[in-house]
């Protein structure tokens, strides 16, 4: 397998049956599905080949341990030839002055603070692994709520692909527990997941008990509140009744790529973002490893694609890229060109759009590089009256899905509530900040310090609200020759804002959160400051939002070339031998983390490609 | 005519209990050697090998417990007498060597080789004073066969299937848990133990047979320790006679936490900081045995907590190995002694 | 070779200001590395002086040592910042730069700052204090997070 992964530049001038750009989850899934079709497949990856060997994965981990700011990209070194965004670069954007501190050029008015990783395996190296299906109504927002748009396909079209994606990722959940508004009894049918649910955190059980029978009530809404476990792409006890269709045998959890005995269960490292030390959490390296079992699949790393060449029929003729020997070493750069019968662009939503713009691709829909969406993430935090044992186990294990759908969606955003398991880590940088505060400000030392820390942190809880963002033409990506990276490629220029629909969603979420804390008798510590980069005003109120890492919507699918960039199979309307895959194809974002849907779409695309390649 | 060693159910139960004891007996010495290798050490390859063996010993102990539950009796593991008093002979063996708790060292690896010594070709069961662990398992297998013929399988496999530990709960390491319900599955379980480790037949091959589970084949335990002794891995085509010819690796006998050999709580005065810490380790270890006891008695929900304690024990053992004993040379280590304190605070009502 | 008396005093002082037992500090395996970090960062004479003052105080007034530490050490303009930094070193595995004016007077010219090593992060006392494990290391094992915090 190692023989078919190249760091040195060996593929220049070659021709492949299928050329996949990007070695993240979308690219890996397609390579893996097509691996046995007798076709030559190349995955071109911008970043380094790291993570597949034990030593290189350990290097990521050691880097994480010694970084002071343990942000999502902290284990993954920045590479100036394939730069990546970092939340540390997010600043308040001043009017008429683009913020150029990080890789993205941020025109605002609000910062786009979601990130992706440019290294083999892509963003799944630091994703969280929440794997939720979208709800039926999420596919028809326009017809149901006169908001956003309808998809050209519906939930039922995707359902079989969701099941396939849940198998490849290895999702842990029990359908009997899952209760979603508007889902209906056939949502799962008689299906169940390959592994049982991740055991709930103590806090989940605590909240479920305290919130039992709670109804949220305001002037307009009355909503039953349920605490429900979250399906996750991390290993749990296998479901003995689940027969793996690939082997005909009971499902076996898939551990680390360098040691299959490690990571067969989530071991509670409490570190899913930024790096799971044991790889109990799915990452795309697992799928790549499987794809590379076939001699048909090759991976060429350290090649950053800049653009396509098109022929007179608007088919892609070739792809242009630059190979580098070592990040930062200009003398080692060579240009390359590869041709293929079929091209798959899987470089993640923002990069996909950027490469299309750089190629001057045709687009009659006016939606290429537009409709950039995320789940603006609102936090609230409080101290509970009881100790609940935070900082144990995955980032989140249950949530409150009660606001994922409802009549209110014609006026304000739906949202999903995460119950956080890591105390105030996200909002305040706990427990590090608590130590600094107690030592430097509260003048504690010795046993008092130890006890006070224990008592405080043990009572920390937080909610995270993932607010549905509507598609908007003005949230978009552009390019400009005055903003280039060190390899001479365009840096994405991002224009991003939220509307009143989303802000009303914030207000609803905050009101709900207040009611919960009141019921729990918790001391609320939530504060939003006008100096926060993501601060927005809504009427008298102000809120601070963060990014969720859910980069969606830059090449939406449509029914025709006039209302979308790609078909429901993610084939580019105007450049027929090109497929744009990834979250970019999603017309709306709903309230589920997008990657499971993205994976289902990639599997749908693979099915079509498989048939075509026969 | 072969000598039949096990001729009654009582004797079968007794010998199965011994099997559980023997499997457990190997774990503390292996763990001490493993934990004495620092995380960032040049002995990574050796640590990996020892870890893979310990994981499989835990599997074997669980398989032995499944065998016991299958024939309708419960393994007894949370009793003072269950814990060995190192240095000690392999329990119920022919006593031809002694096993100590201590750091990773040449002497330790030599002992490990003795523990895992392959049985002689064609050797049959030896139940009273076995020379290799394989002989004990042979005796058990022969006893099972004999009793099934004598009493009928239903009279032998009388256990409650719901007490079996399954692959739902058990994970990690090579090999696979076998649910034992009949003579066939019992043979499978015994085979599993023998192929990975003890009782491997001399001269046959060096590889275990984990490929049958879709896992990579690894050398059997004896040969894995031989790799350490030689500083070289086996590769395909190697035989017991040829020795390893694969990748060489570095073994540095000095790059270890030099844990005191066979430490005892009683080495330190009552109430001293070190003693308290050692006692707290033993408290947790005894608790682990108690939880395993419950897990093997039908309370599978205790697995999660038991596994949690295993992780904690590792961290505590490594912490003990950072603390100088005061003799100017060695550090403290875990003593794996029975904790009467745990016994008193948690168990009185149940005994 | 490190002076064993100095190491011993450093441990005694550290135990007192962190609220952890000496053996717990030793168990991290970081006593020596941390002593080195302190010595790299501050003038040797000040460090020795601090250790001896502490030794005298606990020998002379064992019954009142808590208050003495508070008033004469942590509230002291020279010792205070140093001790707080040492507390954070043990709790977070990280050397926080001292205020510039302090550093100019009592510090070494090339201070080391930031997280000392992977193991200093993993052995941070904060995790023990809050009854958790360092994020990304010393994992507690599958499903352990379901149990109530006290009954672990
Ligand atoms: C902190 C965080 C948490 C998240 N948690 C979740 C979650 O819980 N659930 C969920 O559903 N989603 C989650 N996501 C989102 C999820 O990670 C992404 O949706 C998913 O990984 C996208 O996969 P992809 O293959 O499309 O892109 P990526 O994974 O980003 O892969 C793209 C690949 O293309 C390569 N590439 C980029 N540019 C070029 C170029 N020019 N030439 C060649 N190669 C190139 C990159 O190096 C990379 O390997 C999270 C994201 C973040 C940031
Ligand atoms: S909790 Fe830990 S073991 Fe589990 S997925 Fe997250 S990082 Fe991995």
C-alpha cells in the first residue's frame, strides 16, 4: 500500500480514468467505492502524507500536547504552500477594511470562523464526528416554510445512502432512542446502526431527569423538551444483530489505521476535536486505507491544484497544479498537469468554489461560490448546584433536538442543542483559565485552591446551539490577484453576514436556555461582549456566535443549470466530466452537522460513477 | 493408554479454576515490565510486544472464565488466596522456575520465555504438576471429552449462557472471545488460548492463527518474547530453528524505571506517604478483581467500570515508578497485594 | 547532580502551595525537570533565599504556616509572583512569563516559557484537582463517563 502513496512528484503528465482532487472524506469515499472497478484512480492531495503511520500520527499528538492554544488545527502544522484557516486568526472586522490576518481574506461584515484542515485525511482529522441525518422538512424549506429553497431530491432518496454512510463511517446509535420533531415512524424504519449508542454522559442522565416533562413556552411557541442521545462516528459496542453487508459477518469496529487493536472503543480521551489519540473516532484515513488496498488507487501528496483547463465542449481537459518538496522551500516547486476521463473535485466547499472561479468555470445559475453557510454556534454557560463530572468522554453525547423543526421556522431559525461534556472549555478556556483566575485573581493556593477548583469545575455546564443559516447569494467567495498565497494560488475572499432570521434563532435559543437554567437552579455566567469578533445585535439584545466548522453551500445542486451548479449526483451541469463533491452541493443546511449528508451524497455519486465506468 | 487426569465434575471445576489462576498469575509480572518502559523510550518495540501479550492474557483469563461459566460454576477471583505472593512458582505447576515482579530486564524476559514455553510435541494432559501451561489445558480438554461421554454433554455444559462474556463487551488485542456452550465451542476456546500462547506445540510454527478472525497473524507469545531477547522480529518463512530474520530493533535494558524487585507494602512504615500510595494501588486492584468477579457472575454491566479501573491502575503504577525507594538505586512499583481495606469497606456484606 | 536538599525543599514548598502530597508530585516524574525550569528562569540566589525562608517559617511557626505563607510569601512583591508561577507550573505544566519589571530584576536573561513538554501537559495537577484526566491523554476507558462523579 505504501508503494502507491507518493510524496515525490511522480504523476506529472499521466492520464487516469478518474482523478480525485482532495484526500478528505469525500475524495476518500469515492476512491474507495470505485477501487474495484478496474479503473485507474489518482487522489491528488495538497497537504503532506501524515497520520497513516504510527510515528506520524504520534507527531500530531505531541504537537497538540505542547501547543498552548489547543484549537482545532493545533496538531496539524500550518503549511504555507497549502495554508489553512485557524480560529486564532479571527478578529473583529472593521468596515471597509478586509481582515487578512489568516488564510481567508475576510470582508465581513461578520467573520467566517469555521476552519478546515489541509493534510491527508482532511478536516475529519479534527472533526467531532456527530452524524445526524437531515430531517424530511429540511429538504423542502421553501414549500413548507417559504424560506430558503427546496432540494431537487428528498429524504427518501437519500435514505439508503445514509445507511451506507453510517456503515462506512461506523456510526454508534440506537434508533429506539432517537426522537426528532417531524421525523415520523418511517424515518429509520426497521433499520438499526452498526454499533450501539455511545454511553450517555452523567450530565445527560442528570439533565434528562431534571428536564423530564418540561415544555418550553413563550408568546408564540409551546414545545416539548427531550434529551436525546446523538449518533456519532466513534466506536462503541457493536450491535450483534448488525450483519456487515461487505463481509456477511457481524460488524467489527474499525480502530486506528496503524494499529487495529487500538481505538476499538471510544476510550474517553475527551479530545475528539482536535485529535482523537486512539482513532476511535472516524477519520478519512480509515477509508483511504481501505481504498489503497486496491492496486488501482494511488495517492499523490504535496500537489496543490490551482485550476482546470476546459476543451471546446466545456469538458475538463486537464488539471494544473504545483508540487512542492518541502513547505516553504521555493526552489523545490514544480508545475504539473494531469489528464483524466473523469474529474472529481473534493477539496471542501470553499476550496472547490475557489478553484472553479480560478478556472473561469461557466455558471448559468449565478450560484457558484455563493450561498456559503455554516451553523452559527451560540454558547450559554452556567454553574449547576450539583457536581456532574465534566471533562470525561466525548465532546457531546446527547442533545435536545426539540427545536430542529416546527412552525416557527417560517419566522426564525431552527436549531439543535448540544449538551457539552467539557465544562466551560469552549466558552472560557476552562480548566486552564480557572487555574489562572484562582491563582492570580482570587489569591488561592494549597488545599483551598485544589478544593475550590474541584468544586467550581465540577459544576460547570454549557449548551451549544447550532443555528440554521439560510442560503444567501451575498454570502460568497471571490478571488482577486492581489491576494495570493505563497505558492501563488488565490486566497479565498469571504463575504459573510447573518440575517434577522438567524438572529431571531439566537434569541429563541437564548430564551430557551434561560428557562432551562431557571428550572435547574443554575447560576448563569453567559456574557456576550461587543468586542467579541462574532458579536451581533438583535433589537436590544446582543449575541456572540462562533463557527461550527460546517462549511456548506458553495456549489448547490439544482434541477437545471439555471438553478444549480451540480445535478443531484453532483455532476457539474456545465462541465459534464467534472463532479463537485462535498458539503458545497447542499442547497440548505438544516440543523444536522452536514458530513453524514455529504457522505451519503458522495456514495450516491459513486453509484452513478460506478455504473458509468462499467 | 493415556492417563485420564480429570474424571469428575469436581475435578474439572478445580482445574478450570486453576486455569483462571494461572492466566491471572502472568498478568502482574508482564504489567510491571510494561509499565517500567517509559512512554518516550527507545524500548517502544519491546513495550508493544509485551502489551500485545498482556492483552491476550486478559483474553485468556476471560476465556477460562467463560469455560467455567459454561460448565455451571463461577470462577473465584476476589479472594485473598487468589493473588499470588511474588516471588512465586507458577501455581500448580512442577515448580521448576520462580516468577518475580520487576522492571523490564534480561532476567525478566528469560522468565517470560519460561512461562510461555511451548509444550513438547505429542505431550498430553498433565493436571497435577504440569510442566507447561499447555499440558494443563490438554488435561482440561481431555477431561471435558471424557465427562461428556460419561455423563452426556447436557450434564457437563449446564451453565447459564447469559453469563458468557461476548464480543459485545470484550475488545482490544488479538484473538477473539469465544462464547462457550458445548464441547465444540469449548475446544475452540482452548485452541484459542493454546495457539496464541501457552501450550503452543513446539516445532510446529511460530505463528498464532489470528488470521482466522481476519486479524494479522502474530508470533505466539513464546516467540514474541524471543524477538525481544534477540532484538529482531520474525518474518514470513522463519521457523523455530531459524530464529528471527526480520527487522532488527533496539533493546536498551537501562532505559527503564528501575522498579524494586517484588515490592511489598510492608517495606514502608504504616502511614508513610509511599505506603499509602501503594495501598491505594492495591485497593484499586482488589476492587478490579471484585468487579471482574461480578462481571463473570452475570453482571456484565460491571465491565465498563472494571475496564476503567484497569486504565487507572496503569497511571497509578507509572506514578509509583517515579518515586525513589530511598536505597539510592531503585524506584517504588506496584505490589499487587490483596487489599483488606477494600475487602472490609466493600465486601463484608456479600461474603 | 541536583542538590538533594534543594530538591527536597522545592518539593516541600511545592506541596504546600499546590495542595498535593509530596509523593503525588514525585509521581508526576517532573520534580527534577521543574526544578531545572525554575533555575533556568530566575536568579539562583533568589530561589535559594525563597526556599530557606520557607524552611525557616515552617520550622519556626508550624502552627501558623498558612497565614505566614499568605502574608509573607504570596503577598510579597518578590516571592509572590514567583510562587504563583510555580503553582501554575505544577497545575498546567507551563511556565507563565513573569511581569517584565520582576523578570528584569530577578530573572535570568533567557527565560523558558510555554508548555514544558508533552508529559508536563499530561501531568498537570489541574486534571487531578478536578477529578478528570488531561484532555487527549490518560484516557479513562469506554463508558466510564456515565457514572456519577463521586462514585467513580
Ligand atoms: C472543528 C470541526 C468539527 C466538526 N465536526 C463535525 C461533526 O461533528 N459532524 C459533521 O457532520 N461535520 C463536522 N465538521 C465538518 C467536517 O469536518 C467536514 O464537513 C468534512 O470533513 C468535509 O470533508 P471534505 O472531504 O469535503 O473536505 P476536507 O475534509 O476538508 O478535505 C479536503 C481535502 O482536500 C485537500 N485540498 C484542499 N485544497 C486542495 C487543492 N487545491 N488541491 C489538492 N487538494 C486540496 C485538503 O488538503 C483536504 O485533504 C467539523 C468541522 C470542524 C472544523
Ligand atoms: S472521547 Fe476520546 S477516544 Fe473518544 S472519540 Fe473523543 S478523543 Fe477519541
